[in-house]
C-alpha cells in the first residue's frame, strides 16, 4: 500500500474504511462473555455488509476488465 497512490489509493482507503466494522463482528455468542470487544451484527448490518461486498466485487471487476 505504501507505494500505491492516486485514485487507486483513495479507492482502497475508502473500501477499508467502509468494511472496517466487519472486523468487530463475531458469528456466535460467547458463553463466558469474553469476546475481545467483538459484537454480533444486526440483521440490517449484515444486509449492508453483503451489499457493500457485492458493490466492491463489481467495482474490482470493472477495474480489472481491459478497455
């Protein structure tokens, strides 16, 4: 990333910012309550994340296509 600049750098930075909340999610309840700050996402958050990942995949596919 350190050598990436211009539009690609801005694009990747925005992607990482938008997807950062996913890193704080966990999939299962924790019996002892120690989850290192991870939380269960709401149904709406999961829907938003799925939409964001599909959008990101489409954008990357467009970037990859030869002109």
